[in-house]
C-alpha cells in the first residue's frame, strides 16, 4: 500500500489514497511493526485541488476530523498540484467542508491557514471518580472537546497528573462517544500553552481541533483574546476567532516526511 507520511507539530499522519480498511490502518499506525502514525487520512481525490478525506485513528476508531491531519493532506495536495501561496485546497471531511489556504510552500515545508468551521461552546462540570469536580468547557470544533484551565506549568488538576485526568475525562460516562481533552495554561492575553489527551490516541504532541477548542474556551471565558498563539509540546499554531457565530481560522505548519510503500499481510 502506497502512503505519504506527514506531520503537523509532531502530530503525524499517513495519507493513503483509498481504499484502506480499519485493520490495515491499525497495522500501518503501529510504531514498531508498521510505519507509525497517530492516524490514517484516507483520501479520495475528485479534482486537482479538492478531495474527500476520512480519518481512522491509530486504535481503529473513526474521527470526524483532525485539524492537523487535514492540514497535512492539504500540504500534500498543494505539492502535487504545484499550488502557490494564496491558492486554496478544498477538502470534504466528516465534519463538513474545509478550505485550506497555502500561506507558504517550500517543499517539504508548508504553512497552511485552514477554515475550521463555526464552533459551539458551553460551560460544564465533570465529576472524577475520586469525587473531585473539574470545571471546564465543552467545545465542538467538528469533533468533541473538554477544555479545562490549569494554573501551573505541569498542567496538574487537583494535584493530579494531567494524563490521568485526561484519560478519566475522555472515557467519562458524560461523554458516551468519548472526548478529546485539553489542559490550558494562560501565559498572557494572546498566548496560551496546552497539553492534549486525544481520543483514540492518548497524550499527543499537538492537535489542530484541540488548539481551536482551547482558543475558543480561552476567548469565551475572557481569559484570552483573538488572535491567539497556542503552544503545545510539538510547536506553535495560531487561531483567529471573532467570536460566537464566526468561523475559526487555524494557521500552522505541515511537513511532508516521506513517501513509501508498506507491505501488509
């Protein structure tokens, strides 16, 4: 099976021009016996700079969308179509259409500005098994997120490690289809740092939709303002969001790592 491997801030994906079965995607994503990735973007091209994608996570679950994965696919399509800065790649996702504008193209490095749809957000409270209440925001950026704020550099909540809290919230009964979880530390009005527990993956270095969700929660709660710089373990992205009823724009890097062919049983 031929593939393209790309990453956005360390969040890595395999782009496969379908078909690709779930079992094949799981095998491809294995770090030691496969190619290794957080997920597979199955691409069906319909035109020179437009196509449809379906995301299969490393555990075989289907995700509505990945902001970073969408940007990786758009970067590859920009390369093969010889797109220049200002050109737009149109992609259909399970969360709806997304338009990705090429900001810069210096193969294998790209900067892409992606329209990420209109988010929804509401304040919420989750009770952890220990009886601890966690306050945050339920945000939908095409897929589900729970965003909470931490006041320490370790992103601890009630003195607990963010990874264990993230897992508990991800699989919480309040979220029957599971949820992505972001931990936000506000640096200043236009800068936040985040850590991410991703549904279907676990702790990860970056998430495009998680970056957007964190920005929406920060702006909605009055802790931050647009435009906003969001720094995760894997690197920096930026979000512009005018507010309720408006579309989010996510800008960040995408890098093509390699192309190849995997041999599957």
